[in-house]
């Protein structure tokens, strides 16, 4: 990961309109040493992005107001270096072209494998 | 044959030159409208006769051939033959008559006066006979054509007498009714509908009350018990003075049509199910996702708890042993581990994880229950169903795929149970809801869509309203919106069958469906169903 973020806890932003999903993600990442932030809507997440930088952003695909891909594209405008990961329950529905345009590094399917999730994040931003 | 006024054609076959000249001169007296053709031999004469469709053949007695041979060679349509006999040879005249001559004229002094009169009379007779036979032939042709049509038409034709017995039927009727040829005659028509009271059989109403039916759908029962859907048109049969003669019915086997309709219905259903599956999968995947993640985390927590318990056991052992140092060490180790695993948090979070997972599984349980309720269907029979419940269980399922795009408002009135095909009505509601959802999505994503479901009773109908604030439809679209295969959606999004299927189902229930909309102003679909469903005609 970039030099900019070394020396402090990596900041993650998790976005899903489903609070229980956020809760379980937070639970899984508790001992990984990250600074975990959550947002229950794309709007809330965009406000968090205005307030500070993040090393990794993980977003659900189907959310009110805009899709996860649209949100990640906007997040990339603000913090181009942040790794972007999409979580989706129905990956066939996600337009490939938009996925590439938004620079999404990984696509995780719900229900996800907790070990794989941790591995993807670790590989992306380090421990 | 020319189209002008019918000229009289006469062929003259005379060997004797004087006779020929006298004959032609005599015939000229008949006027310019008489066409006279001369022939040398009998064969030539016959050719001429047929060539000009002559009305008369005049032949003298001096021919080389026998008169009998000529007359035997004549066809029924050929003209009569008048024979010219030399004066004073009455014996020859008798012979000519015997051989088939229509008349004889003697070459006497008054020849040129008698011949035209005789000729005209023969022409008149011939023409009368010809006209009569032509009319007869035309009648016979018409009868044959009728018979041919009746015997070979693809529709069944049945004529009933005033008693309702089958007086006549064509082969197609026997095929459709599954009865061997000739066995239908005399059989009372209502026996074709063993499951319908006699007075309710459609033929009975035509016979008793003069009711006409057009394209009525009903089902007949074959002798072997199989059911055949048919489309019947039936009308009373009246005599020329208006007296009742019975009834005539024409019907078609609708088995293939029904099968095609079923296939169309199935195609539409599969397309809807695909969309539903996506929505439901998403709804189940969310709780499955966090339940799975929580269970995974809880296993880790259980490992910590086990280690804590092992330390508690060690502490108990040390206490039992009564060694103060060991007891203190064990207590310290336990405390250290508890700090390390954050035991207080762990137990609290374990409780949270269990509670949240239970909530999640409860949600899945609900989805499965909704699915079961939605897919609950009776057989092919109609049943009394709660329309609100049909609408609601459909909305529950469909809403899972649209809840990010729209809010759903429900305003249900009290509706008595309606005799209907519940699964078919659910398909109607589903199609209307999916349509509303797509109209909202096409409108854009800035503000949330709204779908309002309303039900109420109006007089003797139940009314179900599905209203959206989507893109709406133009008046041109509105005119075609219930046509099969009409779609405004991109290829692959709609089958173009959703609303036409809905229309057909509602019509089958004796109801109506209509839409009000303007572009940009959303759309309101209103389905009206009779509270007392009409009896299916039989």
C-alpha cells in the first residue's frame, strides 16, 4: 500500500444498507487491527469520505439512491488510491463495464466466506 | 359463346344442292339474327353444331349415312335434328321419326313457309330444355358444393330438431365428439354435457328461448370420458314462415388453441419467475451472509470461552488442593486470559451475534413462508379466495426485488371471498406490480418511486387498483398495451406478454382491466372482478 498510510492503522469504510451485515463485518474484522468505519447508505458514506481518507472501501451493490458501483465510482473521484471492493448478492446483475470503470478490485458474493473476506482485505491493504 | 344477344344457330347438312339452296333461302326468312352454317357430312355437321352451339341441325334424306347413326352420336346438350323428306315419301318420314328425328318437313310447295315455323318451334323447345337442364345442373352443383363443404369443413356442424335431438351432423362433429359415424343421429344433445343440468346446456337455451351464441367456450364430454374444450356458435333454425325447426350449431375443437394459450402463459410465468428469483435470492442472501459470518465468528468466540473454562477448572483444582501460591497463579492466569480475549466484550458480543443471527433466520423463515403462501395454488378448479390475501402475498414476494426503488402503500378494503383461480389472479397482480416497478425504474433514480395498492367493493364487483408514479404511458401505447407481444421495454427486459396475459386472465374471470395514465404522470391499473363469478357456460 502507499507510503502515505504506513505507520498507522489502516482505515476501512464499510457501506451496506443492512445494519446486521455491517455488524457481522465489524465483528469479523475486530481483531485484524483496522480502524473500521461503517455507513448505512451511500449518502452517509459520501459524507464520511468528505471527512477523511480511507485505505479501503467495501460497498454493497444494491442500496437505496444509487448502486454500490455508482457509489464506488464517486468514491474513486474523492480518494483514487482507496482500494474498492464490491459485495453483492447477485453478481450476474452487476454490469461488467461499470465495474471496470469504477476500478473495483474485487467482487465478493453474499453469503461470503469470512476467511476469504479477511484475506482479500489483508492482501489489499496489509495487516 | 358470345356475350351478345343469343343468336339462333342452325347447321344445315344437305347433299342435294337444290334442297340446300331451298333450305337456306327458307331459313333466311327468319331474319339476320339467324346464323346458318353449311356442312358436307354428318361428322362435319356435328363439329359445326358444337362449334357454334347450334340450336338446330337440319339434314336432308340424301345423306350417305344412316340417320340413326347420327342421332345416336348426339349428346343430351346437342340440338334436335329436323329431317327433310322428299315430297310424297311419307314412309321415309315415319322411318325418320322412328330413328329419333325431332320433326320432318316435306319438300313440297309450301316448304319455305313450313320449314321456318318448324325450325323456330324446335329452337324454342331446345332452348327451354337447355335452360332447364342448366338450372338443374347449377342447383345440383350448389347442392354438391354445400355437401362438400359440410362434409369436409374443419368445423363441426350439428342440426337439432325442436326436441333437441341431433337431426344431422357432419363427420367433423363425429370426430370431435368421439362418436362412431352415424351414431349421433337421434341422440339428445344435452347428453354431450353429462355434468350440466339439461336446462343450462347452451343448446337448450337456443331451442327454448331463441338465444344466439357466438364463439362461446364450453367443454364437452366424450363417451370415453375425455373432456374437449370447444368454441360454439349456435342459432335457432326457422322455416320460411318463421316456424321453429330447431337449432343449428357450429363448433371447433379448441384443444390446440388452449394448449398454445397455456404455453404463452407458461412463457410469461417463467419470465416473471426469473425476476422474482433474483429478488428473493437477494433477500435471502443478506441474512444468510451475516448469519454465516456470525457463526464463523462465534466458533472463534467459543474457542476463547473454552480456554477461559480450562483456566476456571485449573483455578478450582488449585482451590481444592489448598495451595495458596498455585491458587494465586491460577487466578492471575485467568485474569490475564480474560483481558487478552476481552471476555466481557466477548460474552456481550456473543449474545449480540446470537440475537442478530436469530433475527436473520427469522427473516428467512418469513421469506420462505411468503413464497409458500404465494405459490399456494389449488388445482384446476376454482375456489373461494381472499383477494386481499392474493394481492398481499404477491406484493410481499415482488416487493423484495423492488424495495430499494419504491415504497409500497397498502390500503385494503373489506372484500368477501371471491370464486376464482387464485394462482392466475396472483399472476395478474404480479405482472401489474412488476410493470409498476419497471415504470419507476425507467423514470430515473432521483426520488423514490411509490406504488399504491388499493382494494374496495363497488356494487357487485371487487376492485383492485395498482398505482405507480413511474414514467407513465402515451395514449398510443395505451391503445395497444394489452396486445400480445407489445412492449416498450428493451429486448430481454419484457416478453410483451405480461399485460396481455393479465387481460386474458381477468376476462376469463368475467372481469375488466383498464389503465389510466399520461406520460410522466404514472399509471393506474384497475382490475374489476365480479363478486359473484359468472357460471362457466356449458
